[in-house]
């Protein structure tokens, strides 16, 4: 039924997991890459391949946005209109795409070449606005570039859209802090080189030497102790002490233990894992080798969001290189230590960034968060002790073990060790990912690194930690970037995505866009989130269009507060906090909408 | 004693076993915490958030359904934040709910409605457009209405965890999620448990929808009479018509469970094919007659035949479908009034051989009942196909696997569905089950020889035996494949196993066990005493006020032989249809012989619901009442006695067999046979039958389910070979499936309509190798 290449992918896939079902999501995505919509015939084939029922396959297809049963064009355009793109004119881009193609969302052109879709954050926040043609990113878009792109596509002259392409030459290299005089470069140190992702380059930077040293000379307790000393806190969003998390794994358990790297970066505004995967995948692999040794684990996975297919290819290639040199597999560095590492692709579901939903997804199921306790450290992947760590967290590990925990801790203030990559997006002069020491102030980050608020404008609001964190007013700009200080200021450090908004921004619209996102991404498991996010979305749409009622402001606040703290997983809270903070900090703006019967700032939403 | 923890809920100090969930601890102590998704014994969801409670020292409200009680925990279930959270959940649930209660089937017995009345806001602040999806018919009998669904996933779990069917799963994401079937029809066993377990009106049944309102119905909890497991089923009745059957309060030993027959197979009761009046053959034709004409006709003819040919020229067949009281009266009639032991019935489970093998042992320790399966840690199933033939037994086996981590071992000649739950199995050549058991018990053959004979490898056989040798407290269930001497072997082998193994013989019909217990047999009296046992004869004679024959009677095959030879001239057949054509064409000559024999009779009397193949040959046909029109008791395959409650007044001119027998006895001159209720008969049984000593009418009335133990005999059976020879003539019903249970089910339009789905399911399971 499938080409030999795809069949080979399938057979490789099923060999990677202790449970065949784990192969389901990548398998469906690869099947779709070759055949298009997932027809009943494909479902049947996959079901039989993995010893599942067709229904078990269907339920999974229906959960992930990238999997489809409907036809798409040869070039499927996915335009992001989430917050960071929206702030930089994504609505215009989307309008242009609709206008030029004459298509409705989900519709395929008569010749079958183009189809269009409005999508949520795809991780191009610092190069916004962006769209994807199949798996290819097109970033820093302007209306002119869109016109050109559509013309190329119309002539079927599109770039290489093969899902296996590794190079995105059409997209600019993502900006980082290389040129800044006060740059602190640990994780991003190697990225300046053009071939930084290659194994040779990495080895030239003393790559894998730390892992070798650790494997040959340290035991698990010593590694964990060093990581505890470093003060490293999870870089995914929750900020839990990495050393402590590792310490929770029951060492005496007879079950296998698993390490999973969470590369499902999808918090709107966040794209800091992207350069780490793209430009220094070996750094991550080295971190995982050390982490696996600390956890006494012999099987690790890297779960990469489906939209990052080119990164999946890059990281998969790096893993192969590492295997070829004996850095992975049996008897690594001759140390007697074994570690199998496999990459795994998601298929479009924000919730899978939540660690237990990620594990469900990795087991080939719908990404429903699990009941906690038990926590993954005790009952995780396949019911076994599991640690899930973010890309950036794991990428920091080689540096900590190379130079010592205390050395790393000293970069930042107490309890906030090391450096962190912040994705600065929105209304700044130089959006980008910047690595700065923890404790750097928002002002330094925004003004020094990101070039300040775009010329001729004033700062209005900042979302300091990704879309899930409360919105701060401009006066909080001198807050240091530590978990505690940002909390004191009324928000959360979250994923380190700093979204900057100037005075042209309609806060009602911001809240509307974010609410739309959570309503789209709510898994539907629990009642308050499933029903509440959609209710808020509907009110916001009506309100922003000028059909608001006086009582809607309190109603929104009340609905958000009834979601807050009542849901099965943090997505509910994440949907509520921006709304609550928007109303609390910008209530007058809501009232102005009522007075005018329309958005007072709509006219200002133009491309930068 | 297990470890306990002490905690405080709403200022009440309570102590519960460690590991108890907060929601259970509260409920057990009279504090009700509302919930939708929490169902005891199914996996935890924490999805509905209705059970949010306040727990001291935790910053957020906690869901009581996943919170494990800890020592010193202080919880509040009625504080302001809790009440507000509940109201919020209900308000959220109602935003996209259609609020079509006035037309919804569930209105009046809907958990969402009840909760909204009790805890919810009286109004809604939701003014937006609701999400809507059209209603869908997903199977011949099931409809799914997505807007009403609150996504509690109960149906998904009962279908997967309870039934091991997995026909329902959530489809879509977020607010667009529905409970889906994947494609246009439901690939399932049509059990309909999803309908019962649905807290709202999202899943409804073809036979009930839009017919009535729940408050217009009367409810009668009774026992399903389609198989030997004895599920409780509640008949919903309006205007003397059964509108539906379900287990609406999830009580009884089946709790969440009913199979397709128990739920949908009641519609034969109101079938227009039912016999409407007694029939008497006049000039070669069966003509309607009055009851008194028909009964007197039979009494007169019986008297003549007995006078001419002696009592042994008359015989009777009872039925595993009749109540204990009816079977008891039938054998009493034959023994006391006719004076013969020519009485038998269609036997399936070999309880007699089991009884004989257990002589001198405490049967209460050695026998297994249907409830005990749930607690078993090791289970062995020999023969049969519990999924289709013993649905509750199969459900309980799955329960034990799911909740107790039980290990299941299967010996079968077919790839039955239960193999999916098996920790070990032997797939042997059909008909070799007894040889395998003989090998296990005696090891008279070499391993290689035994393995070759049963069609397995020596390694497989050896490993299987080793596994079982280590299986403590093994629960052994065996089908009719094991009968006669094989039962003896099985019991002998079981005594060598560790712990306290228990046994259950699986049988085919609702009262197979009861019919045996009541002595509907040519060899033994009620209580499994041999028919020549002087002590029992004396005791029964005194109680019955007469003398009883001590000659062995004829078994069913022997009676047919005697009919053919002309020595048996009169025959009473109650609730049996021996002329029914066999499913197996190879048996057609046997069928023809049976019909020829019945035709030779001078008098054939049949009592049945329908004009069966046998009734068509009869001289007199009595229209019998169905299970819904009569009261009495039934004994399931595990020996548990339950009460059949009368839900309908007799339809047409039908009468319960209890009344027919009494009337017949009186017509035969036994004027001391008074028309007494079943309770009086049961009291007599409890007095005279040592195995039923503990069965009291009042305990049954209280809803208790007493467990009987075959007999209390201490002596070995005098001639076990005789029992085993008789067992050899047992004919397990080969035509049974999930949708069929003999002649009654064949008159159920719903079951007949669903019948073809059995093959579809088999193909489905085969195809996806689940």
C-alpha cells in the first residue's frame, strides 16, 4: 500500500518502542505525507499493523490538528494568527492569503494545488508573522512576500516541500544574541558557526567530552547532587528544580526507567527551543546522555512537535551520527553504559506539552493529561518511572557537569541559577531569542537586547512568560527575570516568552486571540476548561465586534475565575489568567469598546 | 486487620481502610459528594469536576474521586467555595446542553437534571449560540445524541473495561468531542450497558425512545431467565406491557451489567405467537378449550393409562426454565400422584457428578458462586465460551483481572474471546478436555503421549500445568465438556492445588441448577438422595403424606426409547421442546426418531408459551405464563437463589405452571393440593432439601441472595458409574449464542433481528487480532 521508503519508516518506527502502539502518531503522519487524507483504507492498514481497532486509530486522528481525513492541496498554507504573529500584522497576511487564493479555510483550489488554513502558534514568534507551506516555514512575512510566494506556488515552483528536507534556506537564520556586547553565551555559544549543528563542529568544541568524563567517573548520586547545586529549574514553564525532579525517581524500582525530552514547544510566544534543536542538537544529546546516567535509564525519547518536522529531521540525523560514533547505543565511550535514544514526532496538539499528556501521546493515544499523583517520576511512560525535561533544561546539563553546579548557579541570583533563553516577540525593534543570566531585568532584555519598543511607540503591556501568564502593565519593566520577582509583579516566568505590546495594541483583542487559542487547544477532558474556554471565546468575539453588553466584563471575569483552579490540568488556569489580568489591568479599555460599539484601536493593527 | 486512617469530613471524624478514596469514605459515612464521571470499579477520570471539595493544607479545591484519604486529613464538602465550584460545573455543562428535558427519554431519571435541581444555578448567563451536532443512530438498537452528552466517559469505560469490546471512544477534541464509533456502526455485543450507565439522555435505545416518561412506569426487579447466570433485570411496565428492561438502580449481583438478552430479549413475552388458550386435540386438530376441559381431559387420560400400563407407563420432562417451585411440584406430582421416577429434564451442567465428587467435603468451601469470581486471584475456565454463553460470569472474570489483578487460564478447543485476558492457555483438539483433566489428575500417561492426544506440545502442557500448580485459591469453572467421571478427576486434581480451590459447573439455562437440585431426575430425589434411599423416601413420604416409588426411573433418552418401543404411553412435558430440530444437521436422524417416538404416545401433554415443535404433536397444550407473569425462585449456576417477581398479570389465558400442576393434581383426585403461593412451596423445599436449608422467603423479600450448596450428604453416591453413564447422555445446547437461548429467544423480535451481528463481531475480532 505504501512506498518502500515509507514502509521502511514504519518498520523502523515500531522497533523503537516497547509498545507497538507508540508508533501510531508518527506512522499516521508519515502515511499522510505520502497518501494525503487518512482514508478508511489507511486507518484499516495502520490498525492491523499495530494490532489496534480502527476506532483506536480514528480517535487519535481526530485529536491531532495536523492529522486529517479531509483533502488538502499539494501546498497547504497554514497562516499563524496567534499573538506574536498577530502583533506583527498576521491578520493582514491571512486576509491577503484568502483574497489572493479566493479560498475559504479548509477549501482546496480547483486544480488541487493550494489549500489554506488559519492556525495557532507554530513557534515562529520572533520571526513573525509566519506561515507554513506543508512543513516549510516562511517567516518575517510581508504582503509582498506573500504575493510572491503565492505566485511561485501557482506555477508549482514552490521550494522543496518534501517532509524530509532538513534545510529551510528560505527562512532566515533566527537571530540570537551573538552580536550583543553583554551577551552571556552558554547554550548558544556554539551557534555562531555556520555548521554548528554538525558533529565535527560539536567535537571541535570539546563536545561529548563531559558526557564521557561523567560516564566514566561519576555515579548517579554525584550527578544529581551537581545538578541540585546548579539551581537549574525546569525551562519548560513550571520552573521546578531539575535536581529534585531527578531525585524523585525510585532507584530501586525493578521497572525500566525512561527519560523524555519535551521538544513540544508550543506555548504562544515561545520559540527558544527551536534554535537549540536546529543549531546545536548534539548539545542536547550530550545532556540526555548525562541525564540518563543520573536516572539509571537506558531508553530515552525526544518528543518534537509535529510542526517542527525539519527539526525532527535535523535531530534524527544528529542521533544517527551519535550512534555511528558510539556515543549512543551499547557501551557508550567504552564505559559499559547503554542508552538508546529515539526521536518522536507529535502531530499538532498544544496540550501534549503538558508532561503527562505528552506521555500519553508518546504511547500512541489522545493527549489527555493524566491524573496526578502518581507523578511520572514514579508512574510515567508505560507505567514506569520517567523524567520529562525541556530541551533547554537538558541542553544546560553538559555545561553544569563540565564546570560544576556552583559555577552555573552563580550566573543568576539565589534559587535562579544559570542563564535562560528568552524569546522576545511583538512590538520590539529586534525580536529574537536572547540568552541572558537569570535575574536580568525586563528592561535590559527589551531595551538593550531587543532594541526597545519599535520606534515612535511606547510600551503598553508585557506578557513575561508565554501566553499562559498574566499580562503585566508597562510600569513593571524593571522587574528582574526570576521566578520569584515576576511572581511578585503579578505574573509568572513561565516559558520565558516575553511578548511586548505597544500602545497600538487592543488588549481586548489580545485576550480574544489568546482565548481562541485555549478554546482550540482544550483537550475536552474536563468540564470547566472544555466549556469555559469556548464560552469565553464566544463572548470575546461578540464583544470585540461591538456587540458587548455591560455585564459581559464581569461575566468574562467570573467565567475565567470559575475555570481557574478547577481544572484537571494547568491549561485551564492558563486560559483564565490572561483574561483575569486583562480585565484587572485594562478594564477601561473594555469599557471603551462598549462606549464605541467597536474596537477603538482596530485601525492600528498594521504590519510593522 | 488492614491498616486504617482517620480523617475529618465536615467535622465528622471517620476511620476508613488506608487507600480509600475520599469520595468513597464520605459516601460510606453518609456524606454525599456529587459526581458524574466517578463510577466505583471503573477507572478514575477526574473529568467532571463535580466532586471538588476543600481539603485543608492544599491551595486548590481537590477532586474527591482521586484523592486518597490520609491520616489527619480535614475535608469540607459543603463550604462556600465548594458549593460555588459545583454550581460553576453545572453552569458550564448546561451551556452547550440542549435543555430538551421535556422530550428527552431521561427526563425524570436524569442525573444532570437531579444535580441541577439540587446544586445548580436556576438560570444561565449563557446567551451565545450552542454547539450542535445531529443525533445519530449508531446500531440497530442504539442512538447517540451528542449535544446531551456531558462527556463523563462512563460509556467508554464500561465498553472497554467492563465488556472488553472498545466500541466507543471520544472522537474530536475540546468542545467538539463526541463519543464516537469511528465509522457508521457500532462494532459491539449490543449489551446496551452504555445506555444504563449514561447519566443523561445521550445514549438511548431504539425500543424505548420517545415511548413514555419514567414516572408513568412501574418497576419490577426480577431475574433474567435467558441464561444460568441470574442477572437482576428491572422490568419497566405500563398498561400490563413491558416497555423496557434494564438494571436501573445497578443493584443485584450484576450491578453495572446486563447482556443483550437481559436488556432486549424480553419482547417474546408480548409476542402475538403466544398460546392464548388451552388446546385439546379433537379429530386430529388442536382446538381451543377451556382450562377445566383441558385439565380434566388430561387427568382422565392419565388415570386410564396408569390403570392399563402401571405408573411407569407415564413419564415427564421438567425444564431448566421453570422455577424451583414448579420443578419441585412436577417431580412431586410424578412421584406421589403418578407413582413413578420417570422424570428428567434437558441437562447441561453436570451438578450431579460434582455433588457426588464432593461427598464428605464441605461444599460451602468447595463450590464457587458468581460473586466469588470477582474476588478470585486465579481463575481456570475449561470449555464453554463465557463471553457468549455466560455473559455475567465473563464480566466478573474481567472484573477480577481488572480490579484484583487475577490471572486467567483457559482450556478450550476454540479461540474464544476470553483468551484476550488469559495469562495462560491450552488450545486443544475438540472433545479432549476430559482426557486432559484425567492426565492432570492421575498422570497415568507420559507427558508426550498426553500432549499428543490433546493436540498440544509437551512444553505447552508442562508449562501450563506448572503455572496452575502454583495458582493459589484457584476458581475453576467448567462447561459441559467436563462431565461424568471427568468431574471426579477434576475434583481430585483440585484437591492437590495450593490454597482452597473452588469449582463451578457452567450450565446453559436459567434454572439448570435448580432443576437438578429439585430432583427432576430419574435417579435422585430433591437434595440428591438416591431414589431408593430408604431414609429420604420415608422422610418425604411422611411430609407428602403418601408412599413413593423406589424403582429407578427412565432418563430422557431412555424415555424416548421406551416411547418408541411402546412401553411409555403417556408423557407430560413442561417447558421443554425435545422435538426442536438440532442445530447440527448430523443429528437430524435423532430428531426424526424423537418426533416418531412422540407420535406413538397415547397422551402427550405440553405446557409452554408457544406452539413449539413438540406442542404441535401434543394432545393437550397448556398456555403457560412467562417469567414476567409469575413469581418464584431460580437458582443460578453458582447456586445463588433469587426471586422472580411478577410484573404482569398473565397475558391471554396463560397460567403459571405452578397453578397448572396444582389444578392437575386436584383433577387427579389429590384434593389436599391447595392453590398455594410460591412462598409456601419454597418453605416446603427449605424444610426438606438440606441444600436449601438456609433459604428463607423473608430474606429473599429483603433482596438477599442466599447461596445453596447442592446437598449436605455425607455418604458417597452408591453407584457413581451410574451417574456418569447418565451424564454421558447430556446434550449441551449447540445453538446458543449471545443472541439465542433456545425457543424463547427465537420469539424475541429484537434478538432475532440482532442475531446476524454475532458473526460480524467474530469476523471483526479475528480481523484486528485484538
